[in-house]
């Protein structure tokens, strides 16, 4: 498989005839994947390179203080490569970009600098100053130059239009199964295993505390049936997101997972935990014995759901 090229500036992009896909691709959900499938089909038919043009940081990070991402850049690039993308141009959305007029963006960036032969965008794509440019504008401006603009209609799951916003809302409500359907893959949290208070060890149920990227969307606080990925192996896990009220964890929200049938020292290692089902809200128990009983019950549920 040809290695995907990643550019961090327009100056790095060499001249070539391209199919260009535009969007934020936050989460690279099933709707985004429809754009990529169509673009790959066109690129194969016409022997063009397939380039994704996106922004990182996204515009929302510039204007929304508490904005959080559905996917890390690493995850996005991984999915792009799996979808057969040849090139990715990912540049910061900054004040300079924010001030570019929509028509100038279409003519200078898409037509001239990227040499787009065809363009693929979603139905709700916006661009240029204050997001005033719409997908239909792009079509009107570029079609006259012989550049076909393909506008992909909404993609629905169970009657709802898939969007990054709806996926966020689902995760924040604890509806990870619904979020996973819209993403097309399990939502995951990934990070280095760090030392916690080690209370779990005192009751025979050790947990791995994961230092998750602070700009990643944290789902609703509670307990989840999960799959833990570690060094190309997979294990069942009971994931807890919350403040651990039974052990007086304070105000910090932690992400910790008990890995079933596992007993290794993994401090400093990287874990990825995929969320499959919401088990229960976080609760305060009378003591550690009650907490242990509940976690044992959670473990049994995980085995039933994922085992």
C-alpha cells in the first residue's frame, strides 16, 4: 500500500491533478466516510490523487473555549489511510484563514493552489469569512471553470442525520452504542497509564488510570463495558469515568479501567479503551466492600455483553 502523505502547509503540496475533499472531519464518522468513498471512486476512475483538505486546530477551537474533539489527529490520519486517501493537507484554522472571503478561498486555494479537478463536499459544508460560503456557492463558482463539485446528501442512521454534534450529544448522554453506530467504529479513549491512589489494589481489583488528551470529548460519567487494546492484544474491561465518590477522589475526573484476566505492571504504557455499552451511572457506596461487589457485578455484565 502506498504511504499517505501529510502536509502541514500549502507550500509543501506539489503540483498534481487531484480530487479534493473538504471538511473538518471531526470523528470521521459514517457521513464523512461517504465523502471519502465517492472521492476514492472518482480518483480511481480518472487516475487522480485523492487529497483531503482539513484544518487543525479546527475553527471551533478558535471561537469556543471548551471545544473538545471526537478524534485525535492520530486517529483521523489512521482512518484516512484506511479509506485510501493519498494526501492530507491539514493546516491551522487561524485569524488569517478566518478572514479569507469565500470566493477567494474557492479560487485561490481549491482551484489554483491544489489544482482540483473535482471536489467532494458534504451538503452542509461552509467556508470562508464567517462561514458565509456554502456548498452550492462552491459549485456555482467552480463549475464554470470546469471543476465539478460533488455535493453529498445527508447520511442517516435510524432516521437521524449523522453529524459530529449529534455524536457529541450522544456521548455526553452516555449513549455510546448510538455514537458508535454514527461513527462506524467504537468510540475510544487513549493515553498513558499513570499512577493513581491505588485503592483498587486494596480490594483485589486494580485499575489502570489513563491520562487522556484533555481536548478529547469525555463521555457521560459512569461505568462502561469496554475493550482494552494493549500491545496488539485485546482484553475485556470495566471502564469508569468520574470522580470516584466512594474513595473521596476530590474534584478531579479520572478515566480508569479494570482489565479482566490481566495482571501486568503497565505504568508508562499506552492503552486504548473502546466503549461499547453504558452499564450504570457513577454511585457512592457505603464502603469498599459494597464497591467491590458492584464491580464484580459489572465484570459479569461485561463478560455477557462482550465475552
